[in-house]
C-alpha cells in the first residue's frame, strides 16, 4: 500500500468544501459580515474612560461660585448635568435608579465662605457600583476646582479654598467584584438559556421528528411552553449557585430584597428561554441557531453595561443597548443587590423585561410554522 | 359509509417554480385500502402531507373524514394516524416513553392502560425499556405503526412504510393492515412494491405530480390496454437487439431466460414479434400483462417536469 499525497485528491476535497461553503449562504454572510459589524459597533461604542456621565446638581443657592464650579466640572468632560436644579431627595432617587452617576452637592454657604476666605466644602457622591465610572471623574477634581475658583474670585486661592468630599456610594472600597459578580449571573444565564433553547426546534427538524410532532394534535403555544419551561428549572439551579457563590466566595453584599431579585431573575430567564425558542423558529439547522445565538451574544455583552459603563457609551450605542434584556437585568440586579433599590425604583427594568417576555413570545408564536411549508 | 374517507380535488402544490403535485383528484371509500403508487419524487409524500394537514395546498380543496383540509387541520390531526417515511419517533426515548408521549398528546386516558395494551399487542412488553433508536428496521416500523393507531384513528396514512424491511416483516405488516381495515379503518398506503399494490383494494398511480390511473389492479391493467408477448429460446439476447425501436414495441424486459415484450398497439407488436422470433429461432406466445409492465409504460409516457 502506498501512502502518498495527491494534489488531484486535495483539489477534489478543496473543491467540495468550497461549494458547500458557498451553498450555506448564512454561514458565509456571517463570516464576512459579523466581523465588520462588530468592529464598527464596538470600536466606536466601547470606552473604558467614560466621559459625559450624567450628573445631578443639588445647589440651593445658585451663586456665581457655584456656577463657576459647575462649568469647570463640565469642562473636564466627565460630567454632564442632566438635572441641574435637583433637590436632595430627587437626586437620591436618581442615583439609586442609576439615572445619574454623580450627585454634586454645593451647600448654601459655599459662596459666602469663599468670599470670606474660609475653606468651603462641596460633596460629590459617585455611584461606585461600577468603580471605573468614578475613578477618572474624581481624580481630576481638586486641580479643576482650585483654578476655577481662582479665576472667578480674581485672586490667588487660599491654601485650600475648597474641600471636596467624595463619597463612593454603594461600594466605598471600589471593589470590582461588586460590579462584576451580580452581572455575571445575567451573563451566565443568558449564555446557557438562549443556547439551549435555540436548539429546541432545529433538533426536531434535523432528527426528522418534527414531521411527526406536527402531525399530532399539539398547538404552537403548547409546543413552545413544553420546550422552554424545563429550562426554567435549569435556570433556577444556576441562580441559586451563583447567588450563593456571590455571598460566600466573594462576599457581595445583598442590600435589597431577595424576593425582588428572584422576581427579576424569573422574568429575565423567561425572556431568555423564549428568545432562544424564537431563534429556533427562524433557524433551519442547529448550526444556524448557534451562529445566531453568538451573533446576539457578543453585542449584548458589550453594550449592556457588563464590560463597560453603560452611561459612558455614545447615545446611539445606549439606544442599541436598550434592546437587550441583559441591559435591563443588569440595572435591576445591581440596583437591588448593591443599592437596595425598591420595586418602585426598578419598575422600568421590570416593565422592560415583561415587555421582552410578551414580545418574544408573540413573535415566536407568529413565526412558528404549523406546517412543513 | 355514505361519505368517502378521502375526497380531494384539484390538489396542487408548488415549491418555487416546480409543480410537485398537479391537480390531483382522489377519492377513497371508508374501510378501503388504497395503494398510492408512483416513482420516486412523483409527489406521493407531498400529496399525503397535504391531506393530513402538514402542507398547505396552493390550489384545490377537499375533505378528509368529512373535514376541510384547509380549515379543519386540527380536527383532522386528531382523527388521522400518519406514519412518516423516515422513522420519526424519538430515538433517545424508550419504546414505552415514546408511546406514553403519543398517548399524552392525544389526550388518551388513562395513559397507563393505553400504553400497556399497545405494548402487549406489539409483543414489546419485555423490551419496553429499550431505546427506540436501538431497534431494528422491522421493529421500528412496528413501533411506528402501533403509535399511529394508538388513538384509534378513522384513517391511516402510511408513507412507504415497508421501505427497508425484510419480506417476512412486510408480510406481517400487511396482515396487520388488513386486520385494521376489517375493523373499519380506512388506509392510504404509498409503496414502490408491486406485490404490495396487489394487496390493496384499489390503487392510484401518480407520476410527476399527475394522477394518471386509479382503480382496482385488474381495472388499471385492463385500462392500460397493453399487449404482452413472451419470447423463449436460446436467441432471446439477439431478439432483444432486433426488437429495440421496432414498430409496436414499447418495452423489452428480460426475465431470466425469457423476454417480455410489451406494446400498446397489439397488432403491430404481434407482427414484429413473429418476425423477430422467426429470424432468431425463438418461440413467441402471448402472456398476461403485469402491473409492473403497466407502470413502466405509464412512467415512460408521462413527461418529466422535474428538470
């Protein structure tokens, strides 16, 4: 027997593979399109030194010194005052909900003290659930403040004209795990739930059992529920494991209500399994289902606020981020676990997740083919 | 007994530009075993799928068990048993689990009793924990049939149920079909095998999407109006050469040492065969036309629109 290498045989094999690759249009499009789309998307959206983060200003007397401070802060590029005239109570709600990343409080005697040459105080509270949000914005503070006031007062500053008090709220030590571990629950759930259920129908089709299933009296709703509900149980196990690990291994505090967290997780997992099922109604093979899942997975990881601060992305990327259930889940779990947010404060996220559940289910039922057409 | 089990007319199905089933009109009486014949890709499976609600016809209408095939698909599914061409039960479930699943979907109660009875009828009670995927072809077929008739359907549609099954299992399968038909069940069964066609009460022949013959086997053979001659003797090979394309000759098929010659024009065929027999020293005599001869003839005359 001769063991040789034949160019003719290799050519035959290469030819066959090329034809098969060309016939599988979706794979081909994905190979060419996905890198391009993701490069553009992430290249422009991702920002590890987030700027223009939303801030609220609590300043009962808006005198010239206050205005000078505010414009100086805005000039650093890190702050964008979305609520320039908030009360302390309003600001508290905003930071708890995650609408703003900073609350800047200028006390009413701020200007008087400066004019007298006393040391004035101002308070900057940063939402430190994501430590990277706070770092850049805070590190530039003292120099900015000193020069701003100097020019406004028209004389060189006293030794320490302004004392800036910084509160890193919710995560005073800036521990990254506080931010990452609760979010990982969402990411882990998303990966497993969507992937498993995206195979639901394609597996039946590939094994040839779909024809039989359709010839028997089961309605689309029954088939969908039968396919996705078992994974709720799988999800429940994952939730228990991750929450226990968060508590025991990482010492993540659980400030808010456990039942609110579980309610949110339930909605999120339901949205995910139905999304997976939806993917399986539009895919023809398991391979396609897998590709679509990954095409969905990467942007949701990048644009949901898991890896990079959500508020630090350009506005268009934030809008895009809103279409991922993960975005809303991350807001919810971080708010409730770390900030102790109440149901009312996370109502938006709960509503968004409910909408996802209903929307995905409707589209999936509509897309489900009752016949083999 | 008044209303037929199946009565469809003008059924048409297109996949893209290809018309796979073209205006098929078919009627099957209750309690009848109807054989559905035709070459590969002739539209048998598509026709069956349209009748049991798995495909939406592009044109045509019809009733199955008195139910509209477009509007009452759900009701049809509950009263029809459909056995797919490829084994389509769950190979990673055991025999019993598969039956339990089917019984549950049809809402049979109590499920346990139904499954137990079916297992007993099948003679599979001792093997009920075996995975369906591990069964041999013949057993898979028996399991599939049992699962299809479990909910006591009024109509059974079987799509090439005996493909890849050995002759003994086939024989038993057909005995079972006849037993079920005696119980009042209507059966539509598609097949390639001529011996199976002859076990049907009536047959319908479809070719390239057109229904081109239906009736009992004798009627189909008679309606074809073919004449068959058999040549015997040492010179059949030479005779076959000479007969090719000769006037009146449509088919030449060697059967062992004999040669079957079939033609539509009986007189021309007889003349040609007598001539060739004389020249090659063969003996020629008239014979019965077989169903297979008819089908080969039908296949040759209907046009191929698949290309």
